[in-house]
C-alpha cells in the first residue's frame, strides 16, 4: 500500500515563530487532507488539497502532486496551535476508490508562550 | 450541520466483554468510515460503508469485529470478546463524494480501555 511519511516528528517553537511541516507519499494520490488533532483527540480539518496552494488565515498549504509531497506552513504560531498535525492521502486502486485515507505518523507541535 | 457524533466518548470494559459504539454521520453524507488510532500512531482504516452497503474491510478487522449501517444513516461497531490489544481510540468519519472531491469529516472518537 501507499506510504506516507511526515517530518519532523516533533517540533518545539516559541510563540510567534513560523514553521513548515512536510508530508511525502510514495505513489500518486487523488486526494490529500491535513488535520490538526487537539488534546481531546478530535481531528479538525485544515485543508483539502490534492494539488496547488491554499491559505486560511495564518495557515497555508501547498501540494506538488507530481513530486509527491505536501507542505503545511504555520506563521506567527500561537500556543493554541499545539497538537498533532496529520497528513492523509487517498489513492485510487484499479480505477475505483472507496476513499479510505492513509495517514502519516504525524508531527507533534509544541508552542511555548 | 451538527457534525459527526459518536457515543460513548469513553468506554472502560473488562477483557472478554462485548462493546458496541455508535456513529451518527453528517446528515447528507452517504459514505461512512471507521478508523482505529493507537497511542502515538496515525489513524488506521477499518471499514467503509456507502449507504447501507459495507464495501471494504481492512485486515485489521478480525472476526471479533462487526460493523453495520442498517438504514444507511447511523452505524455501529461491535467488538466481541474484547482483548487488551483492542484498547484504542475508535474514530468515525463521513463524506459525500462530489466528482473527484471526497473530503472526510471526523467525529470526536470513542476511547476504549480494556482492563
């Protein structure tokens, strides 16, 4: 099956710093999502971004599907940004897909005041 | 749109007992997914429904696990004869595929502890 690798595994920042999280995947994908998992375990949708660039406030994401990677940018980080960030991909199999997501291991972000 | 809901949020059970979890998807979503997440890992796919039909099951879903979506709305996931290795967060997601777009939305999860 498809492999998804995220880096770095851990990231510690001071409030106000910027950061870049990376997601590499081993095969072509048709869908890609970024999530933030809060301390209670809820996965919050950040971006649906199979290709191109999107921005939402202090967060932006870029997916270069032909090179099999995606980047999540966090600017002016805040303590509330702390948590685990997951990248997840969906890959077509044999022309059909039931849409299951394959997740990376996540990046644990800690933002200190 | 009230989002995906799951019940219960936490479940503690003794080894060998049966447990059942419920998921209510976003109302207009015809696709429903179950995932399992253990500590320090990303969620892993378990099974998928389109309307009431269960179309795909992971090898992770042993014979002790069964899932249903009887009327194409809510779904239940039952684990029989629980084992300590079943301790995990069980996550439900739903989506409504529109062309190529299939964005999944997750519920808050049910955290299972088997003692």
